[in-house]
């Protein structure tokens, strides 16, 4: 029984590390995108207007949704193709 628990814990750790890695990618809409925008504001003398930030977030959101739709579509094609 303890072997099953250890396997479950390893699986949870792998999922958590993968989620943290992908969340820190510099894609607008994820935390990595916020880090990049804040870094840009730190090294430059001007602040990014809120309207520009919102548009950047929209672009990142559309990219993430498009990527998710592509992955789901590809999975469905692979299932049907078998």
C-alpha cells in the first residue's frame, strides 16, 4: 500500500512542477508575462499604460486558447485515426 502512496505523491510532484514551469513561461496572461512586463517597467523610465497591458493580456489569452484548441483537435484526430 505504501508503494501506491509513494507513486501517487511522485505523480502529484511531477504535475506541480510542470504546472509551475508552464506558468512561468513569458506568455502574456501567465505569471511569466506579468514578470516580463514588470521587468520592462523597472528598467525603463516609463510605465506601460493599462490599456496597452489589457491588449497584451488579450493577445496572450487568444494564444493560449488557440493552442489549447489545436492540442484538443490534434488529440481527437489521433484517436479517430487509430
